[in-house]
């Protein structure tokens, strides 16, 4: 799975335990990103809906949440992957943009990405394999990139992994049905059916996923956009529709509280941390204010994203800033009916709990 800022990888056991103890049968992951949390809900047997505004995240959701493993012919998938892995490279937009104008990938991998992506579009568009193959290609490219994770800059010197040859692998699919929805959370919230769990992990600062992962967006859309800057970001990153209310301090709090007020869920589970624009006290007050009987906040000390350990870098990968701090407090808020909340958080250490009741 991708190197992804805000990833909840280390919290999957915690979120899985909460979901399991809640005894909910349905779940929505409204800001799904890499789908890690949605996958865990699906693995536990909840009918899961994964939502995101990013096209690349929607493809991941189609693969890992909406696709039923039992409905995919493994021989056909393996045959397609073998075919793509054997294609000779052919230079195109991807190589020119991300290997020559910028240095995110070495050219020997760039030409293969170009060739494979064109073949996926020409041979598999409209088939059940299409999102699976796109996912495999994104993950293969991620394993040979030359960044510290985000695509706002590349390293000054080639990362050791960038010398490896790109290799398509079989995505680890899950059995069972699920749904993937593409769209803005502020609009989707009114379209979603009532659910047992609504999991929320919104952006909470100025860092935009559209620009942090612009290469995946372009790789999936395959639209050869005009680019700008050393990092060759999509020019539409400057347009209003690609900017989220959650990336602006003046709009984030009001938007998120509005979202919570329109949520139709028995149980709200919210991931947040102490660097956010909403304090724990404000979150508690809002959840109680929309009628939740009980709110429990679980607090965990957690290492910040890997970039926090390496300092600030310029677009060319040169270090230009210092490390400030490497730890923060991650909060998981659980809000709902008193009995269900108590059941959901049962067994967590008392030192991790902060309880609030209406």
C-alpha cells in the first residue's frame, strides 16, 4: 500500500476492534484515501461503502471495497498481469513529464509505465479487471519512485528503490460486496443511506491530497494535463473545484460541523489529532450538540509522517528546513447511543479514555 500522509495503517487494529465491538453491520468510510480502514471494515464482514473525491482513491475503492474476490477469475487476472509485465517500454507523456521534466521515476520505469497504462486503456477499459490493473500499476510505480511519499518534490539523489524494475503484482482482494462512490463528501453525505458506522478522517490542514498525489491522479485519468512548476503539478490544481473547504482554516471547522449535523449513522467514529484546527473540546461539544448521548475520545501518542523526520525540502529535493517535532496525539472519537458507545470502547485502557455525556 502507498506511502500516504495521514495513513491510519498503525490504527487499523484499534479501528477494527471498535467496529467489531459495535456490532454494526454497515459502514461508510467518507474520506477513504488508500481504503485501509474501509478494507478492515469489509474484512470484518460489514457491508462497506468507500467514498472519496480523488479519482485515484475511487479506483482503489473499486478494487478493494467494491470488488468481490469470488467474482474475479484469478486466471484471467494473472494472465493480464503477465501480459502487462512483459510489454516493452515506450516513451510517452508519463516519461517526458515525470522522468525528464522532473525526476520522480527513472526513465527505464517511466517508459514501462507509459506502455502498460496505454495497454490497460486500450484492452481492459470497461471490464471488471480495469480498476484492478490500474491499482496494480499505481502500487508498482509507488515501489520504484524517488520521493519521501508525497509528490510535491522528488529527492535530489535517486532513491535506491528507484533502480528496481517496475513489477505488476496481484492486488489482495477481499470476498464480499461493497460500494465505491466518487464525489465531494459535503454532497455525498446527503445521498448515502443510513449506516451503522460513519467513519470520518477528514483533511485537517492546508496540505492538499490533490497536489500531494497529483501523479496518481494523472496516471488514473490518463488525460495528459498541462503542468506547472518543478514538480510538474496538474494545472487544474489551481482551479477552485480541486480545492477543498477542509484545507482552509477559515472554512474547515464550519464545514466539518455541518457535515456531522447531516450524518445519518448510529455511531460516528472520527480520527483526528492535536495538530488539527478543531480542538478535542470543540469536537466533543459539537457531537453532544447534535444529539449524541455519549462521546468517548481515545488518545494515542503517534509518530508523525516520515517527512517530519527529514525536515523541509525544496521542489528539487534539497533540504531547506529543520525538524520541529516527531510525535503527536492521535484522537479517535466515538459518539452515539450511550449503551452502544460503552460496548464499542469496552476493554480499552482507562488512561486512553476521555468520556463526555449529554
